[in-house]
C-alpha cells in the first residue's frame, strides 16, 4: 500500500494543484510571507542536492548530517510557504493533507531501498541521524563532504525553484485578475 501511495505522488499532485489554486485567496502580504518560507525550502533542497550522488554514494554530508531526508524537509518548507501564500485555510489543509498522504510513505520506501543497497553503513547512519526532523549535525561518514554546484545541476534541483516560482507567479496572477 505504501509503495502504491509513493507512486501516485506526482499524479495526484496535478488535481491537488488545481484544487489549491481554486481555493487560494492570495494577498500581497501573505504572498510575501509564503515566498520567504518557500525560499527557505528551496535553499534547503539546493544544499541537499549539492551533496547527493544518487545511486553512487550514500549521502551523509552537509544537510544529510542533520536529517536523512533534507530534500523532503525542504519540500515541507516549500509546502508551508505555498499554504501561507494561498491565504486560505482550506488550501492549506489540501497542501498539508497531500504532504502527509505521500511523503511519509515515500521516505519509508526510500529507507528500504537504501538499506538494501548500502546495508550496514546505511543502518549505522540511520541510527545516528533522524528520518525527517533535523537535529544537530553528526560527522559525515563519506569522503565527499563538500557542496557541489555540478551535482546540484546533475540532480536537476533547479526544477524545485522553477516550480515554486511558477506557483507564486500564478498566485500573483490570480490576485491581480480576480482581486483577491
């Protein structure tokens, strides 16, 4: 069941996005506050992407020393920003419900895949670093502990920034066109 939920994350995002936009009642002050939260999330995701070498190496450096899922933690900040920017309790509930419906299952699926791939090194890392909520950093267990812009680009993390910017621009357009 959890694996099926994780697979539906992207597909479900489209109708959820439409519902979010329909419910949103943006206003400049709320957009500004939501944008600040979203930028924090984009920054967290960008930092994490610069350390992530998918299917090559277990990432434990940088933000991965604070949380095993800094990309999803950054996504939570983006989601919080979009919830605030909507200026709608109903839109915020939709965002939170979507996040809670899909991300815990996705994280658990990834945990199983990383355990299968890396075995004991991953189990030791998981014992030291929390799944989601960051905690003070632990020493990295990999040779590569520096951020890499090239890795950020290889991971296509700029798409999160572009997607967030698009949502904010659409909220601005809705506010201007429909006077919210």
